[in-house]
C-alpha cells in the first residue's frame, strides 16, 4: 500500500468517522477530503479493493461502491490492468484564497510586483502538447541511446569528491569544448574562461540585466522580438526603446533619443531575427557597433538558433566584429537537443565576467555537473554536429509537409510569410479582424499550440501566429492542420 495512504489510514476509524453515513459513503468522503486537501497527491496509486477492504474490515463490495462513487465524481480513475489512480485536479486554487487578510506582511518589492505583472508575457514553458509549439526541435530524433551511454559512463566512473559543489560558471572541459565548437561553427575566437554555463537564454538575460541595469535605465531592442525579452527587462524596471527592422535588420541609426537617455544595453537576434527570420547584414552590424561605441552601450547578441537557421552558411557574428569587447554572445542547447536538457551558455566580455560570476553564486550556484560532463562528451565525440545535421534535414522535410497541408486547408485565408532563414517555426499573417490572442486561445483549448505574433511587439502590434513545425511527425502535421482549419472556420463564421 502507498506509504502516504497507509499513514492516513492509521488515523482513520470507520466506527467514528461520519457515522450518520453508510460505510461506503464514509470511505468515499474520507478519500475525497484527503484528495481535495492534497494530502493524497495527483497520480497516486490507490490501494486495491481487496487490500483496502481487509485494512478497514469491510466487504470488498463496500470498497468497490466507494471507488465507483469517487470515479463518478472525478476524483479517481480506473486504468485497465493498473488499478485505481488519483486524478489530476484543479480545485480552482488561488494563492489569494490562502492569505489571511488579518495577518500583516512586509510589502512586495517593486521588482517583485513587476515580475508578477509581466509573467503573462512569457510564452508558457509547461505546455503539454507539441503541435505546433515554436522553439522545439524534432524531439523524436534525439539520440537518446548516445546520451544515455555517456550518462551511464559518467555515473559508473564518478568519484565521491565530484559530488561536492561545482564552479558556478561551469566545468572547464565543457567550457573548452564550447570555445572550440564556436570557433569551428561560428568563427568566434574566445578564451574558454569567458564562457559561462547557464540553464538557458532567459537566465543569461536575467544575469546580464541585473549586472548592468538600474531602475529607469534604457535598453534598446528590436521591434518585434521575443516576448520573454520584454518580460525580463520590463520586470527589471528598465525603459525599453523599440527599434523597427527592414530587410537588412535593425535600423539603429533611426533611433531617436532624448538628451537625458543613455542606453546601457542593446538586445538583438542578428543571425535570424525572431520571429521573422531576417538576417542582419554586415553593414548594419558595423553600424550597430559604431553606435554602441559612441553611446558606451553593451550588446547582447542572442544567437538562439544559428546552427539551424544558418546551416553551412557563414556570417560573421557581431562578437567577432567587435573590437571593443562590448558584446555578450548567447547560445543554447535547449533548442538544438530538447528543452529539458537545460543547458545554455554565454561568452562574456572580461569587463562583465566577475559580476556575472558573483550573480551566479548568489542565485543558482551551478548547473548540474553530470549534464555538463555529458554535454562536453557529446560535443567532443561529434555527436552534436551529426544531430544538428539530422535536425536540419528532418525539419526541412516536415516544413514541406506543413506548407503543403496548410495551403490546402487554409488556401489564402491565412498567409504564411517567407523567411530569409531556415528556422524551426513559420510566421502566419492573420486578417486584421481576427485577434491572434483569441485564436491562439481557441487552438489551445483544442490542444494545439500557436504563439500570438502581437505579443512580440513593444508597440505597433501586428496580427499573426508563430507556428513550430519541426517537432511534429509528418502524419500528425496534416491531421492537426485539418483540426486547425475547422477551428478557424468556426471562429470567423
């Protein structure tokens, strides 16, 4: 019997518990109350009817009747060959319901309030469904066995001394392999000591933002860009200056600043603008560096999917063109391998190195060393390069199916926009009278994910959907697009 339930039953006496009810109702009410109070968590295996009947000294039919009533009321479910399980419940819980207004607490900080207010900007990281969630690689082709072998090898040879605290900036073998990897695939030459290991791009932005920004400081960013970028910097109480793009990238020289505005940071996605796929030209990159130099600003070069969008294409990184060490380069393995690996990195100018390391030590301390060791070996054995090659090929195949199916189902009612870059997502333009947020909600209710384009804008919103095609197998792509078309027609009619 489950240990939690066994302990609860020690304090349950059928003879004294709600004696006005029948025995099966008493059992039912007892379990209902414990599930509602979360004393019995969701996905807990309930005792078998024979075992519970024996424990409570009642007939098995009494327990069966209690279980049947719990099933009817949605508290448990019966799984064939597996027994009875507690269902996942949403009891309309709100943290506000648990706060006693008579108790006085210290006030929430301005930044705490800002993060709470802006959290809705972040596209959910807990969506259960993959069709058509942007930012996901083809999860089904990840070389699980290779990763498992490397992981098993790590734990087979681990010494107890390696189980202690680790360097907050990352283990040296991985940092060296990333530095070599960046030199080969990106032409970036850096000291491996400049490489900082993080859990992903969001953490990198948080660290750099905290290192440089005070309340009211100005940050420059592309308009549109990642909603998560808006959320981080708004929550850090920065003043955002949005810069439009054309076919050559960010038009930094069109930015108008007042006499008292002195931007500290510029964030951009130059190798494949998110979400349009525009590639910034070398001329614009040099303009940006000149502008940053004259304004004494730092640059965040977010290269979130360079390996995919620029497969075998060579374009100089801003980091490589920078002669004044003003550029923080961001990369991530979460979009190449799978999000649950939680591994990213940044290459940090020496000017920021000490403060970034100090911030890490005050927050998460370090990323799991076992994951770092396995990732280091994954790079060293050339598994990463081979996997990226497979990702590109599979993504292109699935994109072709997506484009064909989308055209057949939607015809010209929704237009997919062309992109300069090979990417793991597509951008769809919606009619002006259709709200992308409402449509995305309709899709979500039917287990289809699409991110609203309007959330990417600081100002002058455009209507559209960002759709990830690479994480869905080809037969499912067609099926889900047919479902999308039906939902869309029901919304607009």
